[in-house]
C-alpha cells in the first residue's frame, strides 16, 4: 500500500476535466510528464491543497488530506514562479518555513546544500540580482531542506544550463533519498526520467 | 484556489476593529437622531434660507469639481507628453503638497495675494472681492487641481507602450490617436475624479469658514457649525447635518460603483509616448508654467513676512501650537496606520477567496468615513457627549478619535495596493511555507516599507491640518497651529498669520518630502 494515494480524484472546470488514480510508496520519486494542459501542475496544487477535487480522495499514510488546509498538510512545494520574496535576502528566504529546526546543524545543512548546488557565494545577495537558474536553485534548496516528508516540484530545473541541470538533478535525488522524502517531480525534460523511481506520462 | 485560505485570529481582531469604526459613526448618528430630547426640525427644510445654503453648497462644489478637472487635464497631458520638463519631479511633489496643505495656510496666502490690500489687488480692479464664491472657487481649485493632475497623469502612464507603437506605426493623425488611445483611458477617470472632488468640496469647511460668509456664500457644513456654535440651535443643526450626510453619502455610494481611486502612488513608465510637434510643445510648456505659477504664488507670498517680523509676535505660543498640533496628530497616526493594516486583512482574504462582493462591502465599510463629512460626525458626537462628558477635559481625546476615523481611509488607500500585490505574488508561498504569525508580520512589515512610511506621513499631514473637528471640540488652552492661524487672520493680524502659515508650510513640506522619499524606497 502506498504512502500517498490518489483515489479516483476528479476535478472539472468549465471546459476541462482531469482524473488521477495512482499510489506512491514511501520514499519514492515519481516524475510526471505530459503536454501542457495535461494536468501536471493541477495535480501538485490538489495535493498541496490549493485546489479542491470535485470527487475522490487524496490520502497520506492512510488519512485523507482533503479536510486539512494548506498549512497543515505535510507538503513542501516549489512553484513555477514567485518562490522567493524579493524584498529580503537569499539567506533570509532560505530560513523561512523551517519550523523549529533552525539550529546550527540547519545552518550547516544550508551551507553544504548551497555549495553542492553552486550557489554558496550568493547567500547574502537579494533575489533580484540573481539569474533565473540561480533563483531556482535557491528555491530548490529551501524546498528540500524543509522538514515536510512530501515534496512537490513544479518544473524545478527551468532556466538552468545543461550542466547545472544535471548537477541539481543529482542533488535533488540524493537529498530526497537521504531525507526519506516522497517526491512528485513535474518536468518536460525527457532526461529527468532518470531521476525518478517511477515515471508517469499524463494525458495519454 | 478559492477555499484554501483561512482567516484565523487576525480576522476576528480585524472584524472587532471594523465594528469599532462603525460604532464611531453609529454614535454620531445616535447623537444626530436626537437622543437627548432634541429632535430634528423639519421646519428648517421649508425655510428659503435653507434652500439658499443648499443651492450654494451644490453650486460651489459643482463649479470647483468642473474647473479642477477641466484645468487639470491639460496639465496632466503636458506632464505626460513632455517628459523632459524642468522640475517635473518637484512639480509632482508640489502637487501632493497642495492637496494635503492645511487649508488655512493657503487661505493666508490667498488673502495676502488677492485680498483687499493684497499684492495683486491693484491689478484686479475696484470691484474685485476675494470673499464669496470667487475666493472659495480659487481655494478649492488650488487644493484639488493638483490632485486631479497627479491622478490623470498616473492614468496616462497606464497607456501601454504597445498601443502607442501600433498607433505610430499605422501613421494615425494626432486627433485620431487621441480618440483611439488617450481618450478611452482618461474618460472614465475624469468622471470619477470630478465626483470625488465634488464630494470633497461639498464637505469643505475651513475654506468656506474663512472665505465665505453671509447667506449668499454659506455651505451646509458651515451652517451646521454656525447653528451649533453661535445660535446653539440643535434642531436646525441636526436637520442640516442629516441633509448633508444624505447627499454626501449618496454620492459616495455612486462613486464607489464607478470605481475606486488609487491616486497618490506614482509609477514609472511610458517610454514610447509620441513626441509632440513644436507648437504643441509650446502649448504644453505654457500650460505647465501657468499651473506652476498658480500653485507657487500663494505659497511664495508668505515669504516676505520673514523680512519684517512684527514686534508683537511671540514665538512661544506659535511653537506651543505647533507642538499641540503635532502631538494630536501623532496620537492619531499610530493607531490609524495599525488599524488600516488590520482592517485590510479580511479584505485581502475576501480577495484571495474570490468573493468580490464581500470585499467591496468590507472596503466600503472601512472607508465610509470619507463620505461622512467631518462636521456631521463631529456634531453627532458633540450632541452625544455634551450631557455626558466634560468637554474641557475630554476635548483632546475626542479630537484624536474623530481625526483617526476621518484619516483612516487615506491610510487604507496607501497600504491596500501594496498588500494586494503581496498576496497576488506570495499568498501560495506564504501558505505553503506555513509561516507563523510573527514571521508573517515581519515579512509584510519589510514589504510595506515605504508604503507604511507614506501612510504615516499622509495621516500625520491631514490630522495636522484639521480645523473642522477642532472648531467644535477644541479650546484656547491647547490651540493648534491651524486654529491659531485662523484666529490671527480673523483679527486681521496678517503678519502673524503669514508667519504661522509659513511655519506650518515648512513642516508640511518636510513631511511631503519624506512621503515621496518613502515611496521611492518602497519598490
């Protein structure tokens, strides 16, 4: 039995309808691909609680997530944009949403992660001075360092050159495995399939 | 994502604040309804005196609004089409200063310039008279035209570059460009601005108090005051206040339907504006120059007062009055700014939950004191507290309270767009990060930055300029600077009035400068 279950989840709007029905084991990484409009982002928003399904159930460890508001779900999500507050530094951005774990060991984890992602020298800067790929890596770092066990990544490698892309991909996989995270990763790069334990193509 | 945002404790607090605000108006009405056995006197409504006042109130407001909009539009165009104008930034700051200028500073300037022995009096002919409709219109246009200029200029900046590019590429002649690109952008705005200025002038007190007079030039607002303060005719005051509120309230509701105003914030943009030809450049330049002259003269005329300071002048009362004004305003500005922040919370929530009707209702409730004329609120409270409290003792508290509710809408207008922008960008992120309250507030505090300073400065300015509330609840023991100016002017001590005005002008100038600075830093 999976730790994350989407049980005949259906969501319909005026001109489209989507259905999801699958399970994912604890600690697994699932990559999601598909045309635009196939419902990749919608799936993440449903799990995170920004959208509500019309029918069906979403369960985490056997308990339905649907009654829970966004802030009470065990989710850490990376959005397609607006992941960083523009008016505070990268370092302060990284410290947000860390709950009670902001200790010395957390600081070390941030520095290590930043080194690994090649953004170690950017921590004191303001987000506006960063390139798209750099911003994305900052957001990625925070998303995976947060304590939540379920990680949702929406196009996390946008704006990165092929080399950085590969590096960041490897880091995500290693970090998720080390932390025992369950990951849904939306991507449109075929090469990212290698990062997943399982792959799904939506809308076929 | 309608249902995914929840209010929490903040919403309860905010609703309590909103109830408090509504209660302030409620008490005023309770007073107006005539609790203490005094009833409104419908007989007043059959008096020709009443119709004279009503007619004049409407006439001067309509003329003021019409003139402000008609004259403001060309100035806004000049600013827009000639980006290289000298002192453009300074001029825009001056516009802001004029809009928030304490009325009595302006009136002193106008009297020194255009009064019986004013500097320009010899040019104006023998039958020129500043007092009456002409003076009131001059003052109202001076105070409101700059506001119209800023708002229309801002509106013009919103014309997308792509529209100009297309129009130029198609080779459209100037008139067609105006009809297709510019006019649709400003058309709706002109009406809203006209309506807004109409309400402001309809409710105007100090200008009419100082420059009006006699039954031919009295407005409802002033008549209410006179009925109360001089004749102590409560029933008449009540009737007039009711009529005043009914008219202003109706207009306010109508205006709300036409669309809100986000007027004080200046933005950058408009790089592709077509370059005007030589003649229209001259025209724009001339309009700009005339407007700058019109705005500067009544202020500059205060300066020579420095040259010969009368021996009778005592500095101590002047400074004491300034300190009183400042302390009263400060006591009002801190709660007003915080309350505005708090009251916006349920509105932002309604916006996030996509409940526009709820948001509109909350918005209307939180800004309704913009419609309630200061005098109506004051009279209501006056009647209410008279048998209950010692005014000599409670006066300052009431002045602060009433100024608080009267300036609150302006603080709201300053903070609202910035916070809505915050939500539009970051609401999912904040929810996703599960930020705790203190963390969230610290984030917003930093985000608001300049807007918070701007709200602070604006409320401070408006509260410092108050005359209407003080006129009812104040007394000589703690007189404010604007009231001191009025007293000097009323006793024809123009030198002293000029100096006091100059002092107030300088303080306001510094505050306006800070306000504009704050905005630059807030990006």
